[in-house]
């Protein structure tokens, strides 16, 4: 018995010593919990539109740390009910849950069930790693007990809600509110709070952007738990669940309404101030108009989809969609339609349920498609939906003014840039069809051949070289031979015809290639290249006569900015998109009005003169005829003075239209990223100009009709359009032409002095 007592004493001592050793080993190197008392709230940076609406947020690394008072009480209740019902009563550990989880893990021989309290998750998020080891678990338990003694329950809960990952790049409830609903946390509804709370166990699986049905299932679980815990009534839970989820986020992890715009703004600011500026809480006031930006996006979508339908090439039903994927997209679409309705030129998923007649299910209703909805497919041949489709196939529909038509996710891309000429501001900017599919901003970065859109700059150079709109150029065959490789080049017009004596005006209005090449050759290539440099085109221009045909590459932004020089009567035009930047606790750090540093961030419209007022006006006057009599005829639909120019590169790979009124200038580019041809007849007039018209129709709707101002030094005279001379008695093809003073052509010899009608403004 004595030896047994001795052995028991030794064993007890060893156990106690081991326990003490383990305890001190666990304590060794444990982080202090007191630093959790001094967590600094995020200084959230935001982007404001011209109408005062917030259109983008820049949370540092997707994380938003809030003051406790900014987190709604019901949102706190939602997380407690769903994740840790005994949060207010336990001391950091829930022994009942730990025992239950231990039994489950032993049975499964793995970590299959969590038992962590909110306090333990705070430890894991702020102080320890997430590695699943016994040592880490023991340290977590010790720290949880310490936190409970050092902080209040409300402080612990706030720490948890500020750091918890909630999917799609959002850390914390503040970031999740911005990511999924485009609003700040304090503005969330009960329905939105319960959906966010449901993401906690598995953010990727339950994200409404990944699986809306799973997110809704979790949402109902949270609402049910809130009822059980007495936080809300059953009626409140039912009403909240019935509310449509106004999910505004896209699949790409961004906190913005207009991603191409916010990306561009972020780059501009980072170039000047560095990336760290966004951690300091800045407010960026922009010039972008949501009304015009929405109009730009819609007009671009319509133009692209219409183009693919004109070409009649249908790529068939969607491929490789599993039953699970199908359920997800239809569940999300049904919700979107419930709160957003049918939007023009949005694409909708549809499942074929009948072939004769052709009937589809779009999520919450069935739609019978008549033959007109697919008449565009292979219009020159035969196409039978009964042969092309099978029941169960998933297709895309587009909602147009005529109702639903069969459509597809387009491969064609487009870019649009619009400036306010009076204020030198950017009104709208679209960099592509769908940012979630391609983040490349074509408006800013796409270098594409300009085609005939470059011609106004060459004609401007010719006018400053001494030519006039009435100068006659002979549109006749010509051959050029290269001195290097002795190859011959025989340029021709788009129509493959030659038109003989042609006025300079007509050459630009009807975009005659041969006339432009001869003009370029006459004024000399070197002079023209030097002249074009003043427009800051930022282009790679060829050093040969193909320059006249637009073989050089240029970005849409730079081309539209260069055209603006004509519209502002020869002044340098540097548009800006940011009006001012204010930093929390500092005040304004940038103001466009006071900052004259050259560059996109602070561009001003009152730079130096690049060309004379008279030259700029003459080009504008000719470009007005491009709309009235030439390839830009579709812009006549605006029923007001418009100047513009189309452009089409070889094989219709690029389609352009740049046009302007006295108030607004807008440029549109259309093309494939891989530079394949757009298709037969898809020129700038047909592919790009309709997008311009649809956009400008919205922008100009509430603006008065204005005519282009005629500057001093411009005179008008009657000329013989056949000879380019002042009209005489026998002239039978007479028109008014504009000239710089002292550049009038001689009179047509008619035997007597004809009356010269001259108006000087």
C-alpha cells in the first residue's frame, strides 16, 4: 500500500507537471489580446457621379471595418441566431458544442463539425492561423477566455463582423453590403441582413453570385433561427423572405456600378498619388453622368447584338451546362426579373420545353417564340428550330421592342467615349460589352486602325497648306511604285470606281480614297505627319501614303479627343473625368479648376491653340455635310446640326463614327478583339453610327438645338461645283461654299461680272 501510494503520488506529480508544462508551452508566445481594443475603422474611399450618387467604393483589400454603431442591431442578431445562440451567456467556449463536435470528429476520424464560438472565430481571424491542429485549438481556447475578460460582448461581436470573410472578395459585413447590394451596411433591410448572415459557414458555396438558390436556403434558415431566438416575429420572417433580393454585384469581385469607369479612375489616381491613397479615405467627385453612362451601355449593347443578328450567324444553344448550373442560373434570373423587370437588350437564359410550337421557360413563366424571333438566323439559307434544337437545350433570349428574340452572348466588342465640349468633361465611357468577361478597357487601351476616320486631319493640313473646300482634285487611276521593293500600288475607292474632277469637300464628304491619297501626296507626307503631331493622337502612324487610308492605329479615347479640337475651334482639348478629390481629415487634395498639370487627371479645355478657328470651322462645316449628304447620314435622325465622320479599316475589321454637336462629342468603335472582319457591309456607317445616334438621342433630349458658330474670317460665296471657281452666268451646278478670307477662287469666265454673294460673320 505504501508503494502504491508512492507510485500514485509520483504519477499525479507527473500529470500535474505535464499539465503545467503544456499550459506554459501554450502560453509561450501567445499574442496580446489588448491590441484588439484599438482596431481602427476603415476610411472608405468612394467615387461620386455628377448627380451625387455613389457609383464605386474602394475598400482596402476588400475589407471594411466599421464603428459598432454603424452595424445594425438586427444584423448582429442574425449572426448570433445563426452562428452562436449562446454568445451572450458563454465565457468564450461552449462546452456542449465542443463535446458534440468531438464525438462527431471521432466517429468520422476527421474534422467534420465545427464547435467554435464567435469569440473563438475572432481569435482565429485576428490572432492565430486557421491551421487545424491540437496546439492551435488549445491556444485558441486560452485566448478566447482572455478576450472574454478583456472585451465586452459587443466589442467581440463587432470584431467578428468586421473581419469575417463573406465571399466574392468581401471581408466584413460592411464590405458584403457594398459587394452584394451596392449600399452601406446601415441601409440594409432585414431580408438583406439575413442573406449576408447566411454566408458565414461557407461563403463560396452560399454566395448569391455563385448559387442564388443555396443563398436563399441559408437565408430562410437564418430567418427561422431569428424567430426561434425571439429577435423577430414569424410574419417579419415571411415578409423578409418574400422580398426580391436586389443583388447588384457582378461575378467579378468589384465594388462598383460602372467597372470600366472606376478602373480608369483608380489608375489615374494611383499614378499621381500611389495605391496607398485609397487607404486614407478619399472621396472622388467625377464628371460621369449615370443617365448618360446607362444610355451609353444600352446603345452599345443594342448595336452589338443587332450587328450579330444582321450577319445571321448563330452559334447554337449553350454548351456544357449541367443540371446544377441550370438550376443556379434560372434561380438567379428569376430573382432578377422579380425586382428589375425585363430590361431592353438584356440577355436571358431560356430552356426549350417544346419544339412545335417553339416554347421556352425563362424561370418563372413560359414564352412561345414565333418565327419572327429567329428569322435573322441564316437568312440566305434555311434554318429550322426543330432540327437545330432539342427539348432541354438552354439558349439565350434578348428582350427587344418586339419582345423576345433568340440571341447569344456576342463576341463583337465596342467602345464609346463622350465629352462635354463646354466644360471639357467626360460624360460617359464604355470599354466593352461585359466587364465580367473581359476587363480590358478598349476605350482607353485598344489600338485599332482608324480607317477613314483619320481623313479630317489630313484635309485640315491641306487647308492650312493653301487648299480650299472648292479645290479640284482629279479622282482618276494612279499607280505608285515603292523604291525599295519595286512593288506597285494602285489605290481605289470603296465603290471600286473613279469619279473624275472632285472638289476637296466632296472628297471628304464621300470619303474618296484616291482623292485623299492625292491630297496627301501633294502636301507631302512629311508635312502631314508633322501637322498631325499637334493633335496628340498618340498613334502609330505609317510613314507612307497608306496614312491617308487610316492604316495607323489609335485608341478611341485619343481619336475622339483629337476630333474635339475641330469642335472647340482649334483649341487644345484636354478633358477630365475627376472634378475634385477630398481626403478624410485633410480636405481637398485635388481640384480640376485649380490644377493645370497636363494629363488626363487634370486636363483643361483652355490649352494652347493648335489650328486656326477658320480651319477648324471649315472642317466642321464639311463634316456637317458628311451627315447631310455622305456616309454619316444616319445621324440626321437627331434632327439638329451634327458634324461627324465614319471610318472603316481593311476588310471591315474596325468600324468608327465620331460625331459632335456644338455641345457634345461622342466617338464609337466596333470590332472583334481578334481582328476578324465584322462582316459584309459592316462599315462605320452601319455598325458604329447607330450606336452614336441612340446615345446622343438621350444626351440631347433636353438640350436646345444649336448651330455651329461661324467665326470671324470666314466668307461664303457661290461657286460652280464642277470647276471649283466662283459661279458665273453659265454655271448650272451652283452651291455656297465657305472660305477663309482672301482665299476665294477666281471667277468662272462667263462674259460678265457675276454678283458675288458674300457673308462675313
